[in-house]
């Protein structure tokens, strides 16, 4: 494939990928026994990341702005989460990734229930992102928007608010 054709194909892929704000199929977070029919679903917006469920890493698809749905088995679950964003600076070499330290939240997951990972803020500048990442406020909420579990940082932080 010529360099030009490779460039065009890559550009088309990026345009299509950037237009997809929601990953089309839920990600299964367990191996072995478990039923997708009774699983709960947690939606994770693009500025947040689910790193692990019960200590088991979940797949990383490298799509920064996409919203992902993850299937969770019912029962008490430990979710490792973080704030994560990529900020473009004109050229790819100037891109900056801003991430918080991992945080853990524990929740009793109910069958066939929808949850959403939420944050106190969605920064709009690199400086806001750095400030938020130093001590993010993350929680899991139910479909009605009621907080069910708040994330606890793995390292202590002092909130500025």
C-alpha cells in the first residue's frame, strides 16, 4: 500500500472513530461463568476510565473520547477508576495526557441494573484538568442519578473545595 493510500485510510478511520461517541457493544468484565442476561451495566463517559473490576484489568481500547458500557456480575464489586484525558496542542507531539491516580469504589451490584460513573467536573482546559486530576471526585450513580458509592483514592489527596 502506498504512503498516500495509508494516510488516506488512516484519516478515514480517525474521522469515523471520532464520530462514534459511544462504543457499540458492552465490554464483559469477567472470565468464566456468568450470564450476560443477568449482568448489570455501567456506563463510563470518555473523560473517565474503568481500569479494573475486582482487581482484574479490563480491556483498554485507546479511544479517549468514547463512552463505554461495561457488564458487571451481580454482587459486591470493587471498581478501580480514574480521570483520564488527552489534550491536543496543535501537533501530535504536543498532545498531553492528564490522569488522576487510580481510585477504588465498592458497590453491591444488582441484576439487570444500569449504573453510570460520574465526576464532579469535566474540565475544559489543561490547567482545569491538572487541578481536577490532583484530587478528583468520582462516584457511581443509579439510573435516577443518585450516588451509590464514592471512589476512594489509593493515595491521599487534599480537595481544594
